C-alpha cells in the first residue's frame, strides 16, 4: 500500500514538473511572438503559433495528457520556426555566431 502511494506521488510530481516545463515553453513562445511583432519582424506562418497553442490546450494528443513531452516538442518546433523566419526575413540582422553585423566582415 505504501509503495503504491509513493509511486503515485512520484508520478504526480513528475507530471506536474513536465506540465510546468510545457507552460514555460508556451510563455517563451508567446513572448517571442510579441517581441517580433513589436519590432516589425516576421513571425512566420500564423498557423504555426496557433497550432502549437491548440495542440497544448486540446486533449487530443499523440501521448496521453499526463505526459506533456509531445506538447513540449510541438511548442519548441513552433519556437524554432518563428526564429527561423526571423533569420530568413531579416538578412541584415547580426550574425548569431559572431555577434557582428555581416557588413562588418567586408572591409573596404
């Protein structure tokens, strides 16, 4: 009886931790989209953002809802897509690796 209670407690704590991670990624996705829109930069296809949010909220998932790993994956993919559209849409943006502007690489 005690082992069952301990196992259920550990499972509940793990499910809560994974849910917290999913919510943290969702908050990051929303903030990134908001910052890109404020800066007038491309945010990527609108359906990517809303599709990821709906996938997290709706109960129909690839994995049962106490396991939010697939939801986190979809949110991270949407975040990566949004950041990828930023790189593709802003060719004069500073390079991520060097932190320098691409024009700085060409000295007269």
